C-alpha cells in the first residue's frame, strides 16, 4: 500500500493556514450585505480587501514553497522568491528583512528555492510572540549559503521541530504539528544541502543552510 500520510498532512496544514483569511472575506461580505451604517460598511470593505490580499499572498507563496510551480521552469529567480516571502510575511506579527543584495537575483534550482521559502516559515515559527526575522546570504555559481536569524521574546523551536532538524526526515514520526519541518528535511536530503541550528536561546534562533 502506498503511504499518503505526508500528502494528507500537508494538505490539511495548507487548508488550515488559508481558511482564516478566506473566512474573514466571507464575514466581511456578510457585513456589507447587512450593514446600513456607512462607517461600518467602510470597515467591512477594508476587512474584505485586506483578507483577500492576505489569502492571495499565502496561496502564491504556498504554490512556490510547497507546489510544483510548473510554469516557472526548473530554476527560479531568487528575486521572485524573496518578493513572495516578503509579501507572505507582511501579514504576520514578525518583522521580516531579506535585503536585495542577500543572494541577488540569481536563478537557483527549484528545490533549493523551496528550502529557502520553507525556512522562512520554520524560522518565523520560532517567534510565537513576534519579533524580527532577517536573512543574510550569498550565491556564487553552485555554492550558496544563507543564515536565518530570528530574534524576539521567548524565541525557540518546538521540541519536535528541533528533533526533525537534528535527525533528518523520518516518515514514521510525521504528525500534523511537524509535517512542515519534515517536508523541509525531505527537500534538504534530496538536494544534499546542509541545515544546522547555529544558536538557540530564549531571545534568538539562528539557522544556516548551505550547499554541501
């Protein structure tokens, strides 16, 4: 029997992440239909606009980070990935910085781009109370390396996330809580990249990813 656990858990995760802004769009439309107060109508329109934009940003990011992104070819511009990450992170409580010079606009293999995008989610998840996430990196031909620095109050990776990073992909350990991390680890193993936890304390988590 073919094991579809990874696909099922990943589908559940993505639906869970998108249902919030989509539901807010629906609520805003209901308010528009029922509300006669002009001020409330303006607030409802603002809710619909912001929630629709967030849903669009999430879907475009997920298409690249988790999907085949078939129309983009075997290599993807780092600039495009950086822009999608910026838009995706703009709706959360984590201030996100990925300078244009950190890797430039180089084309990189699609699976490497997926790793870089997924690590934005993983590192951002290390800041449950908000904070700042910054990325530094360089690309030179086939050599590349990036560092993710997450700073904030009570920063830290969950135990199951740390275990996945340290031990690598393990299909038997998949749960709804760690599926995103194991997806990253599968990509890391498939590309031969090297992912390390450089530092982790109560105010800072630093991850590094590089070509092996």
